[in-house]
C-alpha cells in the first residue's frame, strides 16, 4: 500500500477545543491555594520564641522532640530513641546530650524547622520499615 502525503494544515478550531476538553477534563481549570499553616504547627508543635517542642510522629511510633533555634541554624533533639532507631544506619547522626536526649546531626541543614521535622520523621519511618 502506498501512502501519499497531501500536505498538512491545522485542525479546525472545533476539533482542537474538543480534544483540549478531553485532555484537560471538563470545565475550566481551578487554581487551589496552598495552605499557609507551617508543618510544625499542623503537627501540634509549639513555639515559645526560641524553642519548639512537640512530637516527631510516624505511623510506627512517636517521639518527643525539641528544636533549638539559633542564628546559625536550628538544632534538633529527640528523646529516648528506640532500639529500631539505634539499629538504623543513621544512628551515628545521634549524639547524646544527657537525660536521654539526643542531638540529631544532619549533613545538610534543613532550610526551615518544618523540613527538619519531616527529615527526622522520614528517618524514624525508615528505621521501623527495615
């Protein structure tokens, strides 16, 4: 069978509109505004002007936490890590600070407190999934 090209031209407007409705869905696009609540507040942490207190929460476990805000960045602390966390490869990032509190060292400083909380919660989740 031979195919002969007769040329190309744009599809009629009616067909382009029909295709665009099928691809995008029905009706105009609606923009959704991002929630303005920071993650730390959404998760129930409190802030007293220099420190945050709350819990690192995962589906597997929750741990008391404390975050010290400094000019050079924030320090993240976790209270009484479990055996699962102690067996995790990132256990070397935990430094004892007395009274069963541990400073959590991060290779890259989080850009904000919420990012740091998320990072530690991800680490806890990984520890329990292994």
